[in-house]
C-alpha cells in the first residue's frame, strides 16, 4: 500500500466516537476466559464527543504525529518508539508500513478522561489507512487491528470494548466468547431508533472530574489480584450485575439500572477504594442520594463519571453535580449524548 502516493493530492479524514461503560474489565481475556461459563458481557454507549484523525504527506523516511494535549513527535519511520506517550499510534502506523506520513489527531473529549480516547484514536488511524486501499472499511477489521496492536505494546492486558464502541457506535452489549478459532465477541445492539436515543439521552449524565487517569494502574491491580485467586466471587457478581443492568436499560427501567450500577461500583470500591477520586466519590454520593446510579468510566482512578436514572432525578442531579464540579479546576459536565455513528470517513 503506497499511502503517500494516495495522499498526494488530498488528506484522508476519519472520525470515531468515545464511550461510557458498565462492566468494563470483563472485556479483558484474563477475566472473560476464566468467567466464560457465566457468559460475561460489557455494556457501553458511544458518545458524540468524536476523535478525528487526518492523514497527510510528510518527509520521506519520517513519521510525524500531532495530537491535541500532547507535544508533536517525529521519528524515523522504521525507528518510531512504541513506549512513547503516543507509542500506540506509532505502532498502528508501523503495522501499515507508513512512511512520509503526518497523522493529526483532534479529540473533542478531555485528554486521559477514561472515555477510551487513545483506543478510539487507534481505530480511527487504522480505518484511515484501510480507506487508502480504496475498499470499503470493515469496522470489525479496524477494531481488531487496533485492539491487537494495543495489546501488543501496552505492557498490561487490554480489553476490547473501547475499540468496538469507536468502530460501531450506538448502544451495545458485547459478549466475550470462545470458539473453535479463538476468542470472539457477539454484539447485541439496542436503541436503534432516533426516538429511543433521545429517550436515553434524558436519562444519563456525564462529568469530567478534572483529574487525568492512568488506566493501567488500576487494571494491573485487578489483574494481579485475580491471577492470585482473590476476589473471584466478586467478579462473578459483577458479571451478574452487568447482565441485569443491560436488561434494565433495554427495558427502559432506568431507576433499576441505577440501583444495579451502584451495587456494581460498591463491589469495585471494596477491591480498590481509589478507583474513584475525591470528586468522583462526591459525585457518586450525590447521585445515590437522588435515586440515580453513578459510575467511573473505563478503569477509573480519575477521568469521568457518568450517571443513569429516571429523567426527573437526572434533572435534579445536574445542578448538584455542577456545584461539586465547580470546586475542581477543569472539572465540568460534558455536553455529550449518544452517538449512533461509528467510523465515518471523508476522502
């Protein structure tokens, strides 16, 4: 694939959504394989805070990446480091043998906000390179490439839900299965109509706590404890709660969904109390007091918290959260809603 020649007269632009979730961590094979008999799943919602990637020409023999919130980086195409802050992006570019290419990343979500931004960017980059073949981009292919590359360079086990939310968009339950050819996922889409999406938007709220997260820290502790045989019964209960939560949302029983979410996060807090920072714990307490559920996104430890509940309770929660967030620099409610779109390409 001679991408540089393809880009001689134009750029390729791709955008993908980020996500909020319930039942994250279960998408990591360490957990999904050991809990296979329980049919583990992860629920997520794609948000219309999209990450945009642009491919353009650059100096022959060089690869450059510019990303909002990071210093631009440029290296020899063959020697770009994968342990760099943007190492995942360089690794995806290396997979496609990119040379003389400038990758520009513009994310509308806060940096390190636990909304799956880096994984979304990797999917967008993969889709951008795939589009240069002239064929229609298969969202599953882009997600799989991004997931396996991230797993190969991250240094810790990685889940799959972030890439799938970015590639497919919408509201989905993802089931983590094993077949004759290896692990695979099953997608159950819900809320396909615009009316259903509008309803769901009135029952959720998303806030950024103002403190960036480091997902590998919390995830690595969960993995290490699980490998040692600790908290196995807790994770089995998290599987059951995630399944029940998904059913409640599909039935539009949002108050029940909130209660199940609070039960799940209570279990997480019992294992890792710092999975919610100070602001996150205050947001969680406020949501619970008003009959809503609240939960960190991704692996927590900073980043975002989202809430679900009856629309009347969410409306009461909004000013309560705004008051709490006003106490932290850069913390704020996010103007985010459900995004039914996955990968979008502009040639």
